[in-house]
């Protein structure tokens, strides 16, 4: 017979010890919620409450002089969409084009940093992040100088007859680049390129190089290795970079205002005008909610097609 059987069951814990352990367990269960409390309060004050206020504003009627009153006038949404649908379509088109260009430019750069940069990796990363140390407005104004009429860039494009092709596609106006769709897309691409590169680099860096070696040992060509190994494993970075680029680009108004013209106005420009110049707050709020809905639908479709199981 074992010594455990001879000793019998352990004696019950004292009642005082059980009473002391119960509050400790309750505190342990509450700790995660207490840690989340500051972030939840921040979202409540600076996100939820403004959204609720904007929702209330969008169904109001009145004027700035007489005051606004909630009358549940949902016709503001249909009227705003009917009047400003070209700006909505233009915003989606410009933001989608800029996102695609950021992906085409950012993926090779992120791949270079992750696998080929070597000791230059930190320097290249600093160069990618460096634009963030300059004002968004200053960076956009710099593009007015870069794309100015008679500048080196425009002269080179004219010499290469590139502007003839872009003018035929409706992207430029004759020998001008400023105040055209091409200028707006260039500004969006430049300003939001780091938002694409950083998630891509993070995703690519997590790929074990031994997977590439194993694929090469199985006689896979470099293109096959990229298509079968690298690209699928980097899809979380592609998804994150696409979202981080498309969402702010869709609501941007600075690039269209400084680099474009009245023919290149995006929905962000309309919202800004309605809020700050026309002072039609219900229409501006309705346009903001329609833009939010369009972006949410686009993001949902993209996430369902790309998958998010490894997005974190």
C-alpha cells in the first residue's frame, strides 16, 4: 500500500485562507479590463461621441443663424449623394490608383530591406520614415515645385513624349502636370507610400529564410519561390498596407486642393467646403457618413478576399 493511501486525503484549507483568495481571484479577473479602460475611454470621448454627434447633425434642418434642429430628415443623404457622386467616384478611383502604385513601388522596396539590404537596412528604414518628420502640408507643397511648368521633371517627360500618352489618357492637360489627375495621384502615392512599406517589411521580415532555401533545394526557380512561398506568406502585410493606404487616401483633400483643380476635387474637398465655407453642416455630416460607409464596404470586401487570420 502506498504512503499516499496511508496518509489519506489532504486536510481542507482553512476558511480564512479561502476568503482571502477569493478577492485576489476577482482582482485578477478585473485586471485586463482595468488595463483596457483608458483606451476605451479615449475611444468613447474622441470617436464614439463625435460619430454620434455627426449622426445627429446629418438629420437636422435649419441654418446657422436660426439654429439647427433634429427633424430626422434622411433625404439629406440621397440629395448629397445625387449631387456629389462624381466626387465620390473620383475619390475611390484616385485612392485605389494610389494604393496600387504604392503596392507596386513598396513591395520591391520592402523585399530589398528585408532580404537584401544587409548592413544598409537601418539606413534605408530611416529614409522611408524620414518624410514623417516633415509636415504633410510641406511635403505636398514641395510637389508643386517638383511638377511646376518648365521644371526639370516636366521637361524630361516632354522630351520622352510621356505627356503625350498621359494627355491621351486624360491624366494630364497638354504639356502641364500640375492641376491634373496625375499630379493628385502622384501626391497621394508619395505621401502614403510609407504606410505601405512598413507593414510589408514587417510581414516579409517574419518569413524564415530557410523556407527559401528549402524551395531552392527542391529545384524551384526564383519566380516560383516568390509566387509559392514569399507572396502568400506576406499577404497579411499586403492587406494591412492596402488598408492603411486606401482609407486615408480616400478621405484626403490636401493633395487635390494643392496639386489639382476644380476638375479633380475629391469628396474630402466637398466636406471641407460644406463645413468651413458653405456652413451646411447637415450635408457635410451626411457626406462624411456616406464616405465612411463606402470605405467600410471596400475594406470588408478586401478583407474577405484576402483573409485576416495572420494580420496581427
